[in-house]
C-alpha cells in the first residue's frame, strides 16, 4: 500500500497512519489465503480505494439503494436523544468514508458545545480519510478533527483514550461480518469503551426480499462496477493480474441466512499470479469469489448483539417503514 507512514498536521487537522503497524506482507497473505481457500473470498474492506469510494457514493444516490437515505433520515433528528451535552465528547466514526452522515449529527450540536467537541474519523482508505476530515473542517471550523488510517477490525486499540466517547458505526457495516467476527468485533469494541461511553450502530432490517435484492442489482449497474473494482484494489496491493472484465457481478438474497451475498463469477478459466507468491491460483469458469455478506436484522438481534458485548440497548431509532434502525448502546461498567 502506497501510504506515507507519517503524521500530518495542517490547519487544525491531524492525520495519523496506523496501517504502517500492519506489514504489507501480512495484508498480501490475508488476500492470498482468502483467494486460495476452498470457498474463495476477498474481504469487503478492500472495496474502498479512491475509485471504490467514488463508486459507492454513486450507489448511495441510486433510487434502488434505500439504506443510505433511510439512515440519514434517522440521523438527522436524533442528536438530542443521543446526548444532552456534547461538551468534552470525542465523537469517533468507524468506516468514515461518507462524511455526510456524521455531518448531519454534528449539525445538531450547538456552536457553544461544538467548540469543546473532538471528531475522530477512522477508515482503511487514505483518500476517504483525507476527503472526510478536510470537508468537515471546512463546514465546522471550530471542530477539532483527527483522521486515522487504520484497519479498525484488526486494530481495535486505535480508539483508546480517556475522554468520554460516542462511537459511530453507520451503514449497517456490522452486517458484513460473520457471527463469529461480529462477536469478536463487538467484544473488542466494548473493551475499549469506559463507563458512560455510547455506541451508535446502524442495522439494515429484514424486509421484502425483492426490495433488498434491487438495492444490490441496480439498473445502471453501478454496483456491478463497484463489485468488480475490488479486483483492481487487489492488483494494486498484491501485484496480481486480475482482469475485472472477466468476472460477472452476482448478488442475491440468501433467505436461510437472512443476508445478501455478493460474488464475482468467473466468465472463463484463468490463472491468477501474485508477485510475491510462487504458486498461481487456478480459477475455473463459473467459479465464484465471495466478496461481501450483508446480514439483515430485527429488534431481537439488535438487543442480543449489545448484550453479548456487555452493552445495554438504550434506544432503537427506526424509520416509519421499519427498513433501517440505529441502535444506541451504553457501557455501564
């Protein structure tokens, strides 16, 4: 990954690169092991290079893609219900590629309180971090802003500090995890929280299957381009020779597991080489690479997820259709 291993301070913005703590070899091995497994996969965290982030922004504007606009409608009215006084609070956003959501929340904080608020953006994408923090600083000049480039799934200690925290994890990204990954992630997150800290967590809710499937199979095929772009990211990281055009985007709802699955289906037989790995990967025609799960939830799931991590469910904010929810959890001990 071509990211400078430095701390940048400029015009009230601090950007810290924590990916330097993870070796490039470790990242390449993670990708190779996924591609070489019996059921091939690439982690969805690799979707978001500069191009991937741009494509996802286009996805959020599509008629079929309800999650972003529905979640935004919830965020825009819950500021006072989350916290009475934001003075001295550090708002930490995980996966902060889309700054427009946190902007809606910060707009609800009074100017007097905002002067005493810190905002910390955490994302694996350098371009997403730079865009997010610079935009927010322009909109809220009095806000202290920090960007951290990191893999917050495998670097859970990045949010440790002694200030009162409100952690935001929007977009139902929690739905991308397997149950085991989700439990580990939530327990790690809870261990970094102190008494009184809060967590805002977005959940895409179970609903009619056709509504969900259309959200991942838009008529303009923007999602298909976004899906295939992960292979460009893998090429840039590992020096592999994927041709994204040789794969078909395949997204469907798995009713038994209550989740959308996204796969890339090979259009022909191919050999994939990775620069630092001696053995090629043979992918047969019609074989798939699993790139994302997006689990859907109900209110019982939401409460259970908090309880398992030692967090109490203070509130669940939901839109009128019940399509999306944001849970407010609190750490009591």
